[in-house]
C-alpha cells in the first residue's frame, strides 16, 4: 500500500534510471583507466629519459677515457721510438710552464709592490725551458749509466736502491743544482760576480730544499718506476721543483 507523499516510478522510468547509472559507471571506469595509462606513460617516458641521459654520460666518460688512453699510448710509443727527442721536448714544455706558474705566484706575492712587473717575462720562461731541453739527455744517459753500474733488483728495498739514492742526491744533485744556478746567472748576463752572489746567497737554501723533495722522490723513482719512464717521472717532479727554484732565483735582492 502506498502512503501519501510517496514517489511512485513506473517500469519505464526505472529502466531509464538503471541504464543511466550503468553508463556513468562505465564512463568513470574508462576515465580512471585513461588517467592511469597516461600516468604510467609519463613515468615510463621519464625513466627512459633518465636512462638515456645516464647512457649519454656513460658514453661521454668512456670516450674521454678512451681518448686519454689513446693519447698516452701514442706518447709512450713515441717515447720508445724517439727517447731523447720526446724526453727533451717534454722537459722543455714542463719547465717552461713551471716558470709561467712561478711568475704568476710572484705577481700575487708582489701585487702591492711598485716594482712588480705585470708582463710575462718570456725570456725567463725560455731559459728554464732551455735547461729542460738540455738537461733531459743528461738525465737519460745518467740513469742508463746508473743501471749499468748497479743493475736494478726485483726487490725494491735493497742496498742497491739505497746506494743509487746516495749517488743521485749527494753527488749528482749538488753538481746539477750548482750548474743550474751558475747557468741562470750567466744567461742573465750578470757575469762571474753574479754567479758568486747567487751561489753564496741561494745555493745552500736551494740544496736543502732539494733534499727535502728529491730524496723521497728519488727513492720512489729508483725503486718502483720503470727505467724507460724515469726521466718522465723526474720531469713531473721537476715541474714543481722549478716553481720553487724559479721564485728563489728571481726574488728581489732585499727579500728575506
């Protein structure tokens, strides 16, 4: 029995109502699936982009490593084929560039000085480069002679290594340092008097600093470095030594 105020639907209205509700449900489901598919696609696209960027970075790093390895292999092949030429040119470049670095440090040190010269002294760069060019053949034959007199041993920690270090640092190094200081003074056209002044004022300080750097460096060189790479190793250490030596030899006379 139907009370007053009740709403009565006929069968046709109920059928239309159920049909509309089913269509709405299907529409909602399709919208959800479309949204989920779009989100998944965007996530997949983002992952692909990140993987592509990672792959590109990895390829770039691999290419850089390959180029560096190829450059080293080319250098080493030239070193074996033309040892004197390659060693001399390497020393020329490294020692000349070391003096450029030394002059930059001097500009920073003397930036408040009225005597500070801002222009790069190319003649001074060439002097140090020349010592590298002339010194590399000496180092090449010196190590060959040293290995002939005292053949290398398989064990790096032997009396042979110790004797070589003593010969290098207490016979060869003092003589080479004196030759370098005297040569610099003569190339600066300061004559014998300039040689005497530099030897008296700078030789012992430079020799002590030389031992602080070169004794451990020479132990490593003789004990662990391959014979055909010893001059290259010396040149790399000499790069840093030249920066100090250049600043010492070219400091103002009244600089303590």
